[in-house]
C-alpha cells in the first residue's frame, strides 16, 4: 500500500476467499503516514503480488483520497 507515494510499512493483506466473494478488502494506515502527508487530496495505491516468484508485481492506479 502506498500513501502519498510512500510505502506503508505493515499495510499488507493476504486475500481470502471471503474477500474475493465480497469484492473488497482493507488495510489500516498508521496515523503517522496520514499526518506526514497533511490535508488535501492524497494519492493512494496498492500492489498485487503472487506467492509464485515468476508472477509480476502489479500496481493499481491511484485513488485520490480527500483528507
């Protein structure tokens, strides 16, 4: 997960069958990342990887979050 283009330490999540069925998942962003970026519109994105080393990493498009 990236908050304002900065990788958020510890903001990882392994998808479960329930996440996939629900069509959504979530992670928590520590307050220090939010405070450091300040108020305004903040770009947020994430990467998707596979347990298999031969699969590429994919990064999402930015979602603009109003803080």
